[in-house]
């Protein structure tokens, strides 16, 4: 079922790319409509899976990726509608398409392990997914900032100059996305720590090696904290040292590449604590 | 009905002649004078700095053409012998194409300049106010607005600044976004500095400060600009720290701002960008200062280079803009051609209506057999039914006829209808040599069409 939103995202990407190069407003509107249709289809898919499983499918890495893509699509649509700026779509959509391809090819719904109960677990996963979606936006905004910055510095006002919003606007959007992402990342990590403490206290915990592996030594947890450190530094640098512009743009790209690393390869191959 | 344009522009006439035939402020008077000459049914006068044109709709192109040329010299009091070599005249399809190209900015001195579409709209509004616009020119001008708008949104013809001062403002906007809360510092109180500061002020920046080695000069220039302030040379560093945009325009001949100086200025600014426009020649700012992370340094050559790039980019968009114009001209011509069928359609309707009325009259006698109180209702009912039958019978042939794009086929179909139904109303006018029959009749039967429209819907 995840194939339907995937197809819509792919078509929307083509429309965004066409809009970006040719700047035809009608094509831009079509692109937005296609993306809204994709997000609605995705909402439907997640809703169906929720009804089928009796809970929101957020446990396995595959479902989590699908949820992340859905959140990112919604977050992007929100920024597009509030800023009336479509130029970023062409950078966000490929991410949606590539990541959505993973759940589209692995359509199974994982059984939920008995330890994964309670509101804390829900807060943990949804906060982190939302944080990652914000960081994805920040990364894309950062990349566009660097592209525009380079054109202006090189005094060659071309492709991106004609299509992107101003440097200050991009810088501000980047900062805002990072602040929101950082807050949710912090909440998500704290919820995870508290949840792990509770899970250990459960009688069934002793039998579950995954609960035992919930420590700093686990790659997934370690990389998440590394991520938190990177974004905390970025916020600190922006507030205290006066970093901004290109430096924060690069940092948000670095931060998000760590997020992606944690999200796909670490989840599938390395972690011992998060392979539910 | 034919469309005609007679006029001159920067392409055909020198500036002194263009000044002589300027309609500025006298457009209404010109429209009144045109209407009283009687050679045209409809007229619109388009007058800008670079062109003076009269658009008209007329039955007789030859007469109207000569009369419009005569009108141009009469109205402005210019010798026709001096004027006529510079006048151009275009008819029908060519005139439509011309207007669409004008509205799109393709015929402008600076290709793609934005004002012309507004000027075309204003010309149309003035003529509408003077009631010299009829259905043909109204449609023509509205189509030209559509063409102009499409070219602006779908091509890059109007994109990019094409003057140095606008290029500087566009760059400032690309760095800072909104300029409203920005502060501009002008170093040097000369003419160039003053002009640039005025331009920035007109773009809505919050504050303009002028610094000069001679405080009196700075104060006087600030006063001339209005709303600007002056600061002594010694306070330049403080002013630099507070500014977003710096324009250097001294005649010093030596470097005013070095890289190390600017590095010191930038440190307390943290990450706030500084846009420096060095319009002095020789330059006031050390070129290496552009290497500082948040310093964007442009000199006059850089700005001129971006202007050249923009002009080249506009030139490369001309082809796609012309394609849009061609498409819109095609749509307009299809509409114009569909009007050729109108006399036949009107004659056909008249014929049917005459038959219907005759039959209703005959029926009236039979209806008198009914009780008196039932008669009006029965009469209304029969009237309604017969009217609807005629409407439905005529709907398809009318649409088919109007949908034909090809002039010859419309003529052939009209001819066939005229013969088959024995239509006479379009042949009772006097034939005139050199004009096509349907068009000649059109002006006369136009009111019928307007009247028959509501019944089309019923």
C-alpha cells in the first residue's frame, strides 16, 4: 500500500523539478496538489495500518521510515504554505521518494513486542521522528543557502539567484527548523531514557536482550546522543559565538547526515537495543 | 470588421519627433477628435515615452489608414511630409500581433520592461471611459493583457535588473530580503553617492546616513536627499558597524576601506551580512575585502556585468515569449473569425422567428375556441414550446458555424445556409466593392445578437 504515496511523491517531484527550472506557476500549483494528494494517501495508508494492527505502526524501522516521510511531507507543506515559497520542494521531494521506497518494498507490519507499551514509548518515537523531519528541512534549507551564497559571492548571479528566497530568509528558516528539531530531539531522548528505566523494571525485561542492550554502548543510542551534541553545539554557536550563514548551514547538513545514518543503516544492521 | 494600428515608436522615429506627437494628457481629446472624424467604429490611443499609436476598428482599411495618418499630423500640428516616413501601419492579424508584442514588452526599448503592460491597460481604460471601445477592440486589448501576463509569468523576459542601480537593489534584496528595516551608509557626498542614496531611499530603506571628509558637504547632501542624516568622518567605524548596506562613492583615489579594517568592523557584527557597493572609480574598497565571510562586495564593473548577463538572459527568452504571443494571436484570430458567421446566424434566427410568429398568429384563431380564462395560459404555453424548439434546433448549427476557424469554410457554410433556407436579410444591403459581405453586414446586425443572447440560455 505504501506504493501509492510513493508514486504520488515521485510524480510530485517531477512537477517540482519542472516548476523549478521553468518557473511556470501552474506547474507549481500542480506540484503542490500532487504532494498534498501523496500526503493524504500516505495518511490513509498509515490509518489503515493502524486499524489493522490496533496501534499506530511506529515500532519497526520500516514503519518508522514511512512515518518519518509522512511527517516530513507535512512539515514541508506547512513551510510552503506559510512562506509561499516552492523552491525548496525540488530538494525535499527526492528525500521523500528515496526513503518511501523502503517501506514500499517491505510492506510487512511488525508485531509489537510486549515491552513497547505506554505513552512514554509513543512520545519517544513520535518526538524523534518529528525532530528528524525538522532536521531534514533544516538540512535542505542549509544546502540552498550555501548554493545561493556561493553564487552571490562569486558574482555570478544565475540559476539559484533567480529561484531562491533571500539569504536572510533562508538563514532564519534554517534556525527555526533547528530550534524546533532540537526541542523534539531532547524530549524524545528524555522520554526514551525514562522508558528504558521503566522497561528494565518490568518482569519480562530480564528475558529480552534488547532491553538489556539499552545503554550508551548501543550504536543507535550513541549516535542519537552524538546528533543531539551536534545540534546543541549549532544552537550554542548561533546564540553565543554569532555563527550563522554558511557555518550553520554546513552543520545542519552534517547533523542530518548523522540522522540518516542512524535512521537507515544503524537501525537495520547495527543496533541491538532498537531492533523491534 | 478590420483592426488597424497607425503610429510610431522608438524603432521608427527619432526622439524629437516622438516628443512632437506625444498624446500625454490629451488622450481623451484625441479620442474625441477621432470619433468626430467618423472613419473608425472603435479607437484606442496608446501613448508612452517611446511610442504613440492609434488602434482602430473599421470596415474600410484603406480609408481608415489614410485618415488615421492624417489625424496624427492634424492633431499634433506636424507636417505630414515630416511625419509619414516614420509612421507604420498594420492591419488585422499583424496589428493584433503588434499589440500583443507591445504588451509583452517585446517591442520595448529595454526588452521586457515592466511598465508597458500597465500603460496598455491605462490606454484601454481611457478609451473605455471615452466610450470609443467596442466589442472588437475590447476583446483585442483584453487578449493583449493575457498575452503580456503570460509572457511575464511563463518566461524570463522580464526577469533580472537591467540597470546598475536596480541591479544593486535586487542584490540587496537577495541578501537581506525586506529592505524596510535596513540602514544604508553612503561614504562620499558627491553626485553619484547622492543619486544612489536617493534610489535606496525610494526603495524604502529605514535610514540613510552620509559620511564625508567635509561634514558640511555631508550635511548638505543629506538635506538634499531629505530624511537622511550626516555623520562626521571620524564616526565612520561606528556607522559601518550599524549599517547593512554601504555605498562608497568618494573621489579619493586611495583605498578608504581595507580588508583588515573591515575585518575589525565585522567582528562585533558577528554574523550580520554587510553588502558593500563600491561605485567609485578608482575603487574605494580593497578587493580582497570580499573574501571576508559575510561581506558581499560589488564594484561598478560587477554590477554592470550582472546587467549584461540579465540582458543576455532576456534576449534568450525572446523566442519563447514570441511563441506565447503567436498562440494568443491565434486565439484572438479564431474569435475574430467566428464573428464572420454572425450575420448568417442572425439571418437564420430571424427567418425562424418570422415563421414562428406567422404560425402563432394562425394558431391564435384556433385558440379562440377555448374558454376565455384558459386562453392566455395556452398561448403562453405554445409560445414557450415553439421558442424552445427553435432554440434547440438552432443550437448545434450555430455552434458548429462559430467553431469553424477557417475563413473559406465559414463563407462556404454561410453560403449553403443562405441558399438552403432562402435567407435574404444579409443580401438586401448595397454591395460595396472590395469588402466581404459578412463583415459589412456585421456592424448593422450586432444589436440583434446582443438581444438574442439571453434567449439562448432560456
